[in-house]
């Protein structure tokens, strides 16, 4: 499993970017986590000027679902980099709703902004919703919200928002392609809002 995480981290960083060194502490934490996983998911997405790669896996059973960990990075060629490391509990919504899964947790973020040259870290509250219509089981709607208010944002930032919505279609067993929208925004103390990604994204999600 460790090789999968190392691949994601290496492939997500731009070795020529000065922000790669800033990402090393979070990457080290990710590599040291005890991933006793039973399921793995690789997620790759591309937008006009940004690329995102992420890995997610089961850690241990939890009340009402499964404790899952995820690590990933977003690189914007013009604006900077955003990496994350999160833990969440995911399970059937309410325990009884067929085709609806939810997740709640927390995510550590580290952003390197190009202009102005700033570092921002944050602890975001995480919520997810996955809906699979009963009559269209190859289709899935997915919504993600990660938000860190000022009290949980550090460095030169005042808040952080990373949210996405997408429509997925299962083309092969456990392999989905999707079209969606992502907004990854850091509010700085000076300099206003900095969007590391805002717009459509095309991606692939593979579970194994």
C-alpha cells in the first residue's frame, strides 16, 4: 500500500515548484500512517489550469460505518499548490437509506500561494454525500464540502474552502468517469481571495 501513496505524492508535486519543500512535512505524516486498508481508491482530475490526484483507503471499522483516510494534492500552474490529509467516517446515511452514503470528519490542508508568496495551513471540517439512484445504479452524484473558518486557519490565511460536486458514471466495474465543478479558495489576511481552482473538472475514480 505504501507504494501507492508514494506514487500519488511524487506524481502530484511539481519538482520545479518551490512549494514542493513545503509539502514534505504533510507527506511524511501521510507515509507514516498505519493504513491497514481493505479498499483503495485512486482519484485523478484535470481542469483548465489545475491537476488533482488523491488516494483514499479504509483504516478500521467505526460506529455506523468505516473510518477512511485520504491524502492528495492539487497543483495550479499559475496560482500555487494545495495538499490535504484527512480522516472521516463514512457509512449509509442514517443507517437505513438505500443508495445514500454520507461522511463526516476533518482534513488538514497546506496551501502554497504563488502571488502573493504566502503559506497557509488549516484544519477543515469535512462533509460528503454520495447518492446512487436505485433505477440508475451506474450513475452517482457526489458532493464534498471542506471548510476551515478563521479560528482554524493559520499562517497568512483567514479561511479555506474546498468544495466540489460531480456526476459520475461507472464505465467498468469499480471504475467511474465524472464531470464536475470544484472551488478551492484561500482567503488571505492581505490580498483577498486566492482561487487555486475554480471551474469544471474531468476525472476518473478507480476502486480496487
